[in-house]
């Protein structure tokens, strides 16, 4: 895991006052994979929030997101999955992601663009 991601999870753990025991680490790492970043951007576009997510990817200031916007950007399935895997209440997960996800996406896209997704093998 990158030093940045480890540091980010440490900040989240400190902010929440809990030990996330790797559950949120794994979920954040999955969210920040190229194919998932592309899906997040597509979901954000559908929710009318694409410009906000593009500010996290591109150079310049990251436009903050509210908890409701994070729910719209990630989709309810991902939010429910994060809640189930971390054991934290949805409000806590969403407020934490609203605070840290823009920075995480920004640091994952230092070139100011989405990394290319790894091609999947067709059966």
C-alpha cells in the first residue's frame, strides 16, 4: 500500500477515534483503482457532479463535497458495502469520505488525469 494511502487511513482512524483494522484501507484502495475511479467519474456525471470530481483529478483546488454528494458520487451500493465492511454508521463513513476522498483522488491522479484501466481478459 502506498505511504499516502497508509497515512490517509491513519488520519481517518484518528478523526474517528477507531481502529479500522484494514477494512477501510482495503475499501479505499479498491475505490482508488483506475477502473473504479472511471466508474466514480461516470456516476458523478450521471448525478450532475462530474465537474466536482474532475476538480479532484485535475490540477488546482479540490472542490469539497457534501455527504449527500459523496453518496450520489459513489452510489448507494458502494456506501452500503463500506458500512457493512467497516461496521461504522453510514453518516460516519460518508462524512469521513467527504473529508478525505477529494484529497485521495487528487493524490492518486498526480498527472491531472485518470490513469488507464487495466484491460480485462475476455472469456
